[in-house]
């Protein structure tokens, strides 16, 4: 079996694009609600449009798979460092419940935090705070 055929079989075994989008979007919303519950000044609103990508990266590039980037949740008020640890703990629990139990920390400095929760099948949530706070979800490569 070719690597391309193996990649296509992997995608077929995963949830559909629609199911993955629901899962990721729900986790994004729940993380936003948790952040606001801990830091009430942080009020999120939807920002940017949802987009559906044509094609997938890496070993899935030769498949007909697609990926969706959710709308972003944006707060003009950043998450204060005094609240960050509690918000991060809640966000991690929500992401883990949604299967995104791995964490990649890009920046972790006073007043500036940027990270990605992810799982091996490509679903991921980016979450950060600096001059504002934002949360965005991206599905892994899926078939509709």
C-alpha cells in the first residue's frame, strides 16, 4: 500500500469534517467562557470568518481531505498574569476532554502567553494573550 493510500485510510478512520468542526468549536467556546468566568474583564467576541482550506499538509497532501479554521474569539482585554494559571488549567482540562491533550508552548513570559493544544490527528486550538486575548480552532485533515 502506498503512503498516499495509507494517509487516505487514516482520514477515513477519523470523525468527519463536520463532527471535528463541532468538537473544536465547542472547545473554543468553552475555553472562552471559562476564561471570562475567571477574569470577568475578558469579554470575547467572534472575530474573522470561518474558513475551509483546500488541501492538507504533509502526508495528507495527496488526499482529498479538507481542514476548517474556526472563527476566532477575541477579547480586547488581555488575560492578566494573576489569572493566567487558573485560565490555563481550565483551558487545558477542556482541550483534553476534547481529545487535544498535547501542549506546545510558544511563549510563556510575564504578560505574554501563546500556546497550542493539539492531538496527533491534527485538531488543535491556539490560545494566547498579550495586548489582547484570542482563541482559535483548526480541524485536522478530514473528509466531509
